[in-house]
C-alpha cells in the first residue's frame, strides 16, 4: 500500500513515461496501442482505461513529443 497522493506518485513516474490519464489512472506512454477519442478510452496491451476530458490534451501533447 502506498500512502502518498496519486498526483505525487505520477509526478515521480514522469521520467518513466507515465502520465495521468484519469483521476485514478496513469499509463505508460510507450504501452499505448491506440486511443479512442470518441469513447474516451486508451487501449493498452491487455486492457482499456478511461481518458478524462481534462487530461486528454496533455496526453496527446506528450504522445506527439515522443514520436
């Protein structure tokens, strides 16, 4: 169990290409297979996670930076 705020944990994981995509989710940018903007879902290798409207622009910006 981690006793730190989620935001603190995601800030520490930035160097490992993690970004917060929803209030309760962070994903590794290198593991994203696709993004369904219409359904607000990120597809990873084995699962899908929600994408919040608030985090969408930041996520797309970081993905563009990686490419």
